[in-house]
C-alpha cells in the first residue's frame, strides 16, 4: 500500500498479527531514526548547549543537517570560522530544552511545542535564521495567546526584544485586561510595563479593577510584612494614573480610602468630583477613550454606562447598537417579537420609572418566528445592572449552563420559576437561580432588588430601548 509500511505486532496472546504504519506514524518513525543516526554514528560536531557556561552540556550531532536548515550554521560549520574545525565545540547559548526540540525538528520537521519553551525556540530560530521553525513557533505563540499566557509571553518578549510579538501581547492584554491581569498574573509585570498599561487610553478594564490590580502588584512586589507606607510608596507612580474620580463614592469611602495606598490629594480630588457639575479637563476625570467601544444613540445610556456595557460584551472591537424598538412603539410582547425577528443578538435596556435604576439583558441568540416556548440560551447571554445608586455595574451569568429564553414571549429569560420579562404584561427582574452568578471581575449581593431596586423584583419601565448588536472580533 502506498504511503505505508508493514510491520508485525503482538496480538496480546503471544501470537503475531500483520499491521501497517499510517503515514504520520511512518514519518515519525523515520524522523526518530534520523535523529538517532544524526546524534550517534553520523555525528561530527559538538554543540556546547546552555545559557551559562557553568551548566552547559555537550551534544553530538550531524553538521550537514544543521547547515541544511540554517545559513548561520552553514557559515559557521563549512566556512572559514573557528567552528568549522571538526575538533571545535560550537557554543549554542540557548536553553537545553529548546535546542533539543530544534534538533528533533531538523530531523523530522515535527514539533511538540508547549508554552514554556515556545518563545525560547522562536528566539533560537530567529537567531539562526531557520525560517520554517520560526514560522511554526510564531504561529503557535499567536494561537496560544490567551488570558493565561499573555502576561508571561509579554514579559519574555520584552526581555528578548521580540518587538513584533511584544506588540501583539500588549494589544491582547489591553483588550482583555480584566482576564489577562486577573489574580497574581499582574505581579509578573515590571513597574514600567504596568505603568504603560495603566496610562493607556486603550485599556479595557473597569477602573475599580485597575485599582485592585495595582494593589495586587504592589503587594507582590514588596516584602510580605512591609509597612503600609512602603507599599504606598511602591504603587505611588501607578496610582497617579488610576482614574479614581470615576469610582463611586461608596467604593472610594469603603475600599480606596481604608487601603491607605492613595495620597490624600488624589483621594480629595476623587471625592470632590462627586459634588461638581463642571469637572477639570484632566485625564483622571474622563473615561478611557478606547474603553468606550459601545456605540448607541440612547436616551437612557450615558457615556460611563456605555463603557461599562462595552466591557461586559462578548463581542470584541467596535460594538454598534442599532435601535430597533422602544417603549414608545408599543409595550407588548408581540411588538417586541416583530421588531427583533432575525436581527441577531439584542440588547434590552430599561430605566425604572420609580427608582431610576438602569438594567437589562443581552441575548446573544437570534429571535425567530418559531413555535413559542423555552429555548436553551447561549453561554454569552447575561443580565446587567449599571451602577445604580452606590453600586458598581454588575454582570450576571448562568453558572449551570441551563438558562433559557422564551421564544415568542418578548424579552423573557430565565426559566419557568425565574423570569426576567421586559414588558408591561409581566414585569419581573428577579435574579433567582438561572442568572445568579456574578461574572468574573464583578461582585455584589444577589437579590431580587439588585436589578430594578424594588424589593419584590418587579419594575415599571419609565423608558425602554431595544438594540440590535453587531461588532467585530
């Protein structure tokens, strides 16, 4: 059979059976054979491998394979350089695991990459001008650039001056800061790097989370029992770029001031802003421009609310909201269903007539004219409250994955026991069991009053707007 090689294998009972190697198995087998030969009988050059001479080890290998993959090795091993001497040891100043992977690659063109060695292998490929290996490692790093790896990749890219990859890491972190800087991930950054992020207009992160990230970084970069004064000094440059006036008065009084990590001047400015109509023309008093990604002509949403909603959305890039329905066009479920049929994801925003609380629902699914009834909701569907009273904005998701929405019943989410209904016919805003989990980066007390401000969870819409949502990833 073309592309396969027969072999004999044990059938488990002591006998033999006829088998075949698949193409991938055959390729791997031949690669291993070549590696054994290249590092054994055919080896004619000694590689002295390791970043430090004291811990470096010798590896024997076939010089012609190295020269075939790398013009740098070709010049060293077959030119007039000292390394061309067969008795010479060629110094390779890269970590041993990366060099071992490179040697396997030149024999088999196969890679078993992982996050811990990919950047070192990419640096090695760049240094020795091994283009195929460089492309393969670059593709791996980009594919695996996520919230868990972004900070690690950024630190390594900066350390080794991988300018292009550093730019991609920075872009990812700015766009996904809440997840990328979560927990102790932020502690890996240098002060200069974190400062550049905190200063950036493109940082997509709630300002309270920016403050908390700076605090976590400060604690991780001072001794465990350091005085509060030392900790305050450690984070002082960073705190100057946290936009404290955007935080609620409650947060300033209950969390920021007791931390003791903010100067009296910055704290006074933030608190005074709560009582001023005309704010200073200073960056601290403005929302970050790139954080304002949600574009909507709304009578309910002000700019900070648009920023908060933009950060909640599962859609990346510019988010456009087109008004398809509001309470002036009808308040029945039928009017809603007719307006949203086939438009894609929708955002329903409500301002309660009595409490002025602003809340609503994002439904990632597309409404259709199908049979009425409950349907399984997308994992991206959520309820929200936009910083009513002294609260911070909150995003509520389903922890069980069993949340539903009701087709043909207006904007109705939850299940038969727990209903969020946006219309006058059955107005409930209970958080109940289906949407009772705070999304990562959000916190609070989940109760019936959380959304509408009314203890029984009911609401009377003073104004309601429904938008079709579109964006680019």
